[in-house]
């Protein structure tokens, strides 16, 4: 596996692969890799001759007072994981390589970026959309792989790709979970052992809500009961919302393809999760 830090070097390597007729798969990450990330690499290897992984802790998607400085950075361990997983190239740029100090362009997906997590993290999804657009322009992959845990992020990136006619196929990959159901996340490392055991109740609430939806219960009642359950369990819920899976708008009874989105704080850690299904 090659490791490069410069855009120009990356483009030279990928250009040679393209001339050889290889398809390029891309997995963008912020590092501190876990089994969920490796599942993306595994999926990418099945779809292309070459797999590029980026590790870049993107400052523009962190708000004031968020954990940019403290976000876990484990580059040596990440390299070993990617080597074992069969990645071909690791792109490890510095902030100054990705962002010129005089840069003025921001990519914003209107409407979608203000919902759900966007309402609690203003500007977050502008940072996500901007850095993903830059990475797609740099790598120019045929396919790109994203975990379904960050469902709102996936919908926003899918919308951006369609609106801007980017020739990238997006491939969603199922959430990888701990044995207790907790969705794997780099931020799970902030949880104490007791909190990590308790954190599984977020997914429990989603599963209970799904069954209530399928049984015909009123959506507002389901959302309220879920928030009450989480609050009683020690969480501080940001939202618990039954939505249309296509555009994340509030679901109506006649909608068939649904996603239940949830975000809640447990101790100092903010957890997100979701469950997708059809009625």
C-alpha cells in the first residue's frame, strides 16, 4: 500500500492506473478506523481493481466548541488496518494541502443540510459537502463507499452528486454494530464502559419504534415515547424522527420507504443512529 500526502502525487498514481484500465474505488474517512470502516474497504475491493482510502480530519465540519482538536488520530494503527484490508493507496493530506488560506468556495446542499443533525450543528454539512466535493475532484473515483450510519450525510452527498452531475456511483454499506447493537463509531471511544453498555439503548429505541410504525401506531406518539425512553435511560435526545428515506422529510402514513433518525448525547458523547425499512 502506498501512502501519499500531496494531491499532485496522488493524481500521478491514479492517472497511471486509469491508463491501465483499472476502476477506482474510494473510501473517504477521518481515521481512527474500526470494523465499520474496514467493511467499506472490503466492499470497495469487490467493485474495483484499485482502492483509495483517505484519512483527513476535516476542520470545516466541526463547529465552535466541538471536538476537532480532541478527535482521535491513530495514523499508525490505521495504516496497519488498511494494509491488512488490501487498500492500494492511503491519501493522508495536511489541512494546508486541502484548503488554500484564501479559499472562498463552500458547497451547500440547501434544505437538507438544515434538518436533523444540521439543526444542532449549524454549518456541519456545508463542511462535509465541501470536503467530499474536493476529494471527489482530487481522486475522481468511479465508485465511492459510505456507511449507512451517517444516513443524513449519505442523502446530502447523493443529492450533491446528482445536482452537480458528478460521475461517481455512491455505494451505501450497512452499519456495523457491536454485539449489543451499538453502531460502531470513532466517537465511541469517548464512552466509559458503563456508558458503552447503556448506549445500546439508542438502537433498542429505534427497533422498538420500527415495530410500532409497522403496527400502525401514530408517528408523533412513537417519537415522543422514544424520547421519553431515552431520557429515562440517561440520554439527552437531540431528535428522534420518522422520515421519508428519500428526502428526510417528516413521514406521512402513506409513505412506504422510511428511515428513523436519532441523535442523543450520553455523557460527553453525541451518538447518531438510524434504521431503514419499508412498510
